[in-house]
C-alpha cells in the first residue's frame, strides 16, 4: 500500500521535486501543478543538519511568502519548527540562491498575506479547516545585499 502525505500526495514527491529543481537550476520544478515553488533550506533544530523543502510561494513587497500548512495536519511541518528555532535560512527561486531571514507573520500583517497566498493556492483555505492550529504565513526576507 502506498503511503501519502497529509496533503494527499504520495510519500517521496517532495524529494523528487527538489532533485529536479536542483538538477535544472529551477527550469524544471519552479512551476509545480501551475504554482510557483521555491526551495527553502533550514537548519535542523535537533540535528543541526541542513534540510531542503520545495514550497509554493508568493511575493509581497520584495519578500517571499510560504505557508506552513502540512496539508492541514495537526502539527506544524518540520521545516517550520526548524526556522522558528533558527530563522537564518537559504532560499532558491529558479537559479537565484540567497540567504534570508524568516519570521512568522504577526496577527496584524497576516490577513492580507494569507489572502494573497490563498489566491496563489486556494487549497490553503481548505487545509485550515482540517486543523485547529493556526496555519502560519512565513515571510522570507533576503539578507546580505
């Protein structure tokens, strides 16, 4: 029997997507099911090792936005838990690789950012109905330039 993720996709899809993205510098993988994706690399809060995850993104005011939905699962995704502990991350958008600082959108800044991201991927709204936790919007701001 094939296992699936909380969002209903087969296990291993993210690793395969990430590898295509890396191998082609984003030419294959930047657009996934009609949505733009980036690669987010966080540092494991326990292991200290680097972990890369492909995520659907949006843009607002020169910042990148990602959602910690995990398909509406009851727990936050590992990548989100990692960046809460260590907000210094690496991002790749197509062939553009850069360091960024991540923060969870505040209660005041979240509503328009959430609406923007639901516009990019309407399933985020459905995912919120599947869980009691508040699904976070994460803001990624480029650093060092």
